[in-house]
């Protein structure tokens, strides 16, 4: 066991006040006495160490010069009124289980609590200061603030409402995702940022999150050292601009053809004008807009009429170059489309098709299809490329389930499919004032020709001779020979080029004009050498056919099927005038031999219907002895007919000369009388007598 050396404890009374000195003396004396009484119990400093009593008394040697235990658990210097000194790494222990340690390791000083309780520093004003005791690093006031200071200036202080931070708060989360968490048991929590001229708040309110700028300026977002977004005091949001002029104002970057505004996802929808109580507007987009520019464009939704309008300026009243109406009609050059696609232009509307690929013979330039709702083809137009000088257009339809080119335009010509009906041109609008077909040719004539399938010319089938005023002559050809011509005077010629009348018909055989239902049920005008016939129903397809003539809408003449002629609307066949003829006849005498007439009698008749008018002139001969004259052209219908005659060979008396027919004579014989009343027969007196008879009778 190490020896204990106790040296005199020199006292320097002049360094202490009387109270401390008396206390220190008594304490030291008692401590030494206790040490002496216990020293015998110390056997080996390396075994159990100094007893608690020895330790206690040694620590009470406050005024001793020094006390040192070599090799034990305590090695210290006790200097009167100068404290306790321990070497580096020597510890002072407190508590039965060494719960509290105080020591210095040569570089740092430690107060270490290893017990189960707490380490408490009790004071109403706890301060942690610098080594000189001139600056406070931390201060804790009873019922007041806890202050953390920098260079003796408070930077963080607790308040009854929270904490105050003066200066910049830097939070470093290290490897964790959350740098700072602000928690409140209330339904709302806020972090306020207050400056001398403004304040800002980040807060929650119920289920809402709030970032609020309380000043009159803008709310600005920065990234990578530059401002990226700004909300000004009026609520305008600017991306890429510090002066937003609309609710959303986006300015692009320096890279061209890059998207500045993207909405992704499977349901990317932008709504304009949503939530209005009534139709406002216009709602739309403006392109290449800048103040004073006139080359921009706009797209608006307008409500009168309801349509999306593409316009040629960035104002709200530009010209509508294209509209899409609510019913689906699209108008280009017109704002009132009447069809699904309406094109209009002051110089004529154009619709172009092109193929941007390198073209070869037969490549498509464009197509127009007509399909049903299942996209099944029914009609179409195909446009093809052949070479730099030639193209082709094909009109195709589905015929009996097969797609068929019915007409092809190629090499300056038109090819029509051989399938029926070939070519049909129809204008169903009887009141139309527009041209439905237009043929153009810069020359003096326009021909419609027939060619073989290989393009070989066959004949000209139709020709228009034209001048500056338009068509002058129309010609129609059959087999290369002209058959019909219509000239500028409106005259029509058939089989002739010499038009002398409104209708001129020439033919090497007898020409004929037919009007009717068919070849066996018609009426005809026929030229037969030197004769012209009007044939009403020449094939007798209808019984009782007639040929009529009207004047001013009223029938004036009718030829009955029996041959009779009716006048002024009389349709009864019985009343028709059924005969007319003129001629001569030979006068005879009854019972006389030759030589009864001196010369040849002159006998003429006219028969209209059954009325016969005769004119007879004769001179009697030597053998004329009878008063009976025969040979009338038609038999009389009754006897007793009377008429006067003139005898130029004798004096005319007051008694009339008469002729009569009697029942006893032939129906073609007349009797000459001197006096009808007496019935005397007249016998000529001399061969010099002349007779003239003019009478009318009714034929049987």
C-alpha cells in the first residue's frame, strides 16, 4: 500500500476573512483528526480504495495546502481558497453508482449524467456564457423566454405564442425527406413571414392549403436562380414573363418549335367560358398576338350563330376564313355553310389534293370516297399521276358489289364504261337558271367525236359552230354524215344543209313525219312524190279516227273517218259533207239517132255532198226530135224537179221554159217543157236553137 504523506498546511491568515479562516481551521483540524483515526484501516490503495469517510474528510480539506493520493482513485491538489485541482481525465463522481461525472480530458470538459434520473440546473435565470463571462450564448428565464444568441444577439426566442426567429432560418434535413414540420391541434396552422413593408403566410385552413401574400406586390416563384412564375396583384399568372397581362400569360423560351403549354393524360380537356349564366364570348385563342400586328390569326367560339370561327386577325371582329357550325357544317370562305363542307371565294373556290412523296406512273394524288357508317365504299373519285405532263381522273362506283370505274378522264379524253346506262344527263330542277354542263373550246367549232378504245378517230357525232356571240349552228351526224342542223335563226333542217323554213326535211325517199304513241299507233305527214298526205291513224289502231282543224282554240273543220267533212264543231258524221267533185259529162237524147246535136254539147257539173249543180249548153241537130235529154252525172233522188232554161233560138215569151224530171223517166234524164203548169213538151223549131241549162238537184 502506498504511503500517505501529509505535509503541514501553511495557513496564510491574511488572505482570508476571520469567518472563513475560523471555519477552515476547524474543518481542517477535524478532517485531519478523522484521517488519522481512519488511516490504520487503509491497507492497500490498490484494493478497496479509500473509505468513504476518508474521502469525505479529504474533500473537506478546503484550506489545506495540498492533498495528493498517488495510485488511488483520487489525485488532487488542495490549495487554500483556490479550489480543487484534478489532473486530466481524473473524474469527480457523484452518487452511489457514480451517476454523475465531471472531468476534463485535456481538450474538452465534460459533465456526464449516467443515472436513471435527469440532470437539472436550477435557477430563475440560467445562462451559458463565453469563457470571459462577457457574452451570453443561451439564456433561460423563469416564466419567460428561452433565448439562443449569436454574438450576444438573440436569434431565436420562445414566446407564449411560439418562437421568434431573428435573421435567416436555415433548415437542413440531412438524409431525411422532411426538413421541417409545423403541427397544430387546431384546424388551421400558419407560418408567417413578416418584413418591414410586407408579410406572407403559408397556412392550412380545414382541408385547404394556403400561400398568401399580404402585400400589394406580386407572388414570385424562382428555380435555378431565376424567376419562373409570377402572380401579380390582380391575379394574373405569368410563366416566363414578369408582366402578365391575362389570367394566364405564357412566354416561350429561346428554342423554336417547342411546346409551351402541354396537357397530358387520357382525358386532356381545356374548357373556355365554363360556368356562365348566359352565352357570352367570344371565347377563343389568339395566335402570334402582339400590339399593332395585323398578320396574326384567331380562333373563337361565337354564339350568333353558334360556331367555332377561324379569323384572319387577332381582334374580336376579324374576317371569318373558316367556321365550324354546331350542326357540323364547315364553311371555308363563308360564315353560312349550307352543306357539310361549303367552299366560297371571290375568284372561285379551290380544293386541292397532293402527294408529297416521289411520284411514279399510276401513283395516287388524292381520293374522294363515299362510304356508309361501316366505311364500306360505294362511290369515289381517284386522281392519279402519270408523268410531269399527264394525269388521270377516275370516277368509281360500286356496281353489283364490284367497284367499277364508270368514267375515266385521261390523255385529254373521256372514257365511259360500257355498263348500262352509259351516260345519262338529267336536270331535275325545272326552274334552274344555272348551267349544269359546260363545254369549252378556244376554236371556231366544238366537236363530240367517237373513238375506238385505242383512241383511233371514228367520226364526229356532234358539232357546234360558234362565234363571239356563242353557238351559231348545231350539227348532228350519223356515221359521219350530217343528219340534223339547227341554225342561228332557229331553223331546223333534217337531211339538208339548206334551211329555207323553220322546218326543212329532205330525203332521197319519201320523207315522213310521225306523231303518236308508237310505230303502229300514230299520225303521219307524208310526202309522196308530188303529193303530201296527212294521215290520221293510218294503221287504223283506233276506230273512228278523225282529222281536225282548230282556229283560236275552236274546232272549225273535221274530216270524219267516213270521209265526210264537218264544220264549226259539228261532230255528227251524218251531218258531214262527204263528197265534192267537179267534172264533165256527155249529154244524150232519148230515142234519137245520131245527129241529134249540132256539135258537141258542153256539160259541166259540181257535186258538193249530194247536191249536184250542172251547166249544160247545146245546139240541136237535124235529128233532135225528142224533148228528153239524158246523161246527168248522178241519179236524181226524186221526180218532179223543176228548173228554168233559156232557149236562145226563139223569142222568149212570158211563159217560162222549164225542165223537170218525171217518175217515168230514167234518174239521169230530164224533160224540156214550154210551160211547167201545162206540162207541154218542148220541141225545137229549128236546128239553130241553142239551149243553156243551169240547175241543181239532189243526187240519190
